[in-house]
């Protein structure tokens, strides 16, 4: 039986990448109005610009390494590490090498859907 995406089961290779910024692209995985998971891919040197939002966010470093900034404090994270961002805290990343993050937001980032 071939695996095909549905609301409950998501085949990531059947989803299209969306360009976000220079060297940054994302795929929105599973979501409802309460929660959303997103895969974000970064080229080496790409920047996830400093920003803030009302959502809680936890991000898992799936591959690569990143300089992560949360409210001015910088930390180097590598594959297997994660970071948590409380609502309205200023945060961003710089990809020190090609890599990807798995972001989970609560509630869902409905602005990503428009």
C-alpha cells in the first residue's frame, strides 16, 4: 500500500516547499487551530530574522547547527538540541551550516496559511 497524505498522516515528500527568505524554505506539516508543526530548511549562512509572535514555539534541530538568539542571548545548537520560545520573545537563528529545524507552534500560525 502506497503512503499518501491525509489530515492524519502526512507524507512530507508529497508537500511543496514554500520560499520564506533567501536560503530559507518551509513545509507546513500537521496542524489544526491549536497546534502546528513546520519543517524549515536553511542553506549555510541563511538567517531566520529576529521576530516575535504571540505563539509558544519549540524548535528541534533536525540537522546542521545554528546560532539561536532569544531576547539577545545567543546559544550554539546542533543536531538533537532544541529551544523553547515563550510568547512575544524576540528570537531568530543563523544557520552555521546547511540544516533544518522542526518548529511546533501553539496555537497554530494561521498567518502561515494565507
